[in-house]
């Protein structure tokens, strides 16, 4: 067992030597990981090398490993030992996913917005529209250009989040929710957001949680298009679960798929599309998870709890003298 593998578990080397691979701490937290490890050993015992990708439970989040089980034979051609290798490709897979989704989204939205801009610009240039119609065409161009600018900015934000992957920090859940909701209600005065969060619950998540929470709340409000004064109910529990209930709408299927981490999702046709992906990546990189229930009317976010030793962003690393 090399140092990297040994350091990734909380057990001494003596506790894993001699144990079946699938029953060791690297694989025993997830049934699918155990099955892959078992299948790899059985395949390699037959003399053929085995390669696959497997998700295992890391200290802060699920990690993706590229594993190989290689048989070593003796002079008689019989399998003598098996060599197991694993390489953490989590960050690589995250970047690949982020690039695929962002590229697909940008291609679709840039093409649509540019078509609108060129179409209206040609109508104005040819004199096909005048007066109020020309004004409306010019406003459509401005709106489309603004949306492109916002989309490009959000794409840079999502890319920066995935590329930098900052270390999680401890934050007060109730305080963060309350402050963020106040900001959203100021920006959307016709909305009603009811928050019920216990005091003194700290979660360990990426810095600047207000940006992700505000995006998630805004996405939920956008789904409540049928109501002139939509209502959201946000409940938090002491075990780090935040539940958002939509009284006046439900998330569309593409948004639900994104929050669940689906790769093959339909196009997100509006400027908020990348905001949904930002929320997904924020929670994923924080070591949490998202569930969408009740036909898109309930969003449940599980956030990891902070330990007493975890510092908040404002706490010093070394106590002042």
C-alpha cells in the first residue's frame, strides 16, 4: 500500500492487509464501488487486466477513481498476485462536464441571440420598420445583447468556480439564509419568502454561499411564473438539510435534471440556465447533494456539517497575541 492510498483512509495498514479489496475502506461505503472492486478482482484472477471508473466516498465528497487490477503470473502462467492501481480523476471529470455543458449552452444561446440581433438590425437598416416598430426592434437588439453579456459573465463565474475549487469554510446556516433572503426580497418586492432555520447550525461549504443560495432562490422564483406574488418556503434543519418549497409553481424538467447532476439534459433556453449549473457545482464541490422531489415543487439540499474545529472565513488562523 503506497503512502497516498494509506493517507486516504482512517484505518491503519494492518486493518486492511489480507481483507478482500471490496471490503476495504476505499470501497465499502458504496455498494456500486464494492461491486466494481469485486468484479475487477474476479476478472483479473482469470488472467486479464481490468480497468474501470468507480465513485468512492472521500472525506469531503464523492471522488471518481480510475482503477486498474493487473494480474502478475508465475513461471507456470498461473496468476500469482494482483496489483491494484487507482488514480483520482475527480477534478478532470468535473472540468470535462463543466466544459461540455457550458459549450452546449453557449452555442445554443449565442446562435439564437445573434439571429435575433441580425434580424432586427437588417429590418432597421432596410427601412422595413419605422417609428414605434423601429424602437421596438432596437430594444430587442439591446435586450439580446444584454442577455449575451450576462450569459458570458455567468459562464466565466461557473468556469472559475470549477477551476479554482476553493476550500470549504464554516458558515452559520440561519444567518446566511436570512441575509440572502433579505437581498432577494429587496430585488423582488412582490415575492414572499418564509424562512425557518435553527440557530447555531454551522455547515462547511465553499466561500461566498450567498451567491449560490441567491441563484437557487431566483431559479425557484422564475419557475413560479403563474403567480403575480409567488411564495417560497425555506426550512433548514440541524443536520444541514435546506428545503425549498414552491407554493406557486414547479421547476421545469431541464432544471430538475441539472440539479440532479444529469449530463444529457435538454437545452436551457433562458439566461438563468447557467445559474442552475452554478448551484449544482457549488453544492457538489462543497461535498453536498441536491434532490428534486414532488414533481419539481420541492428542492432539498444536503450540506455537510462543520466541526467545532472548522474556522469561519473571518476567524484568524493563529490566535492574536
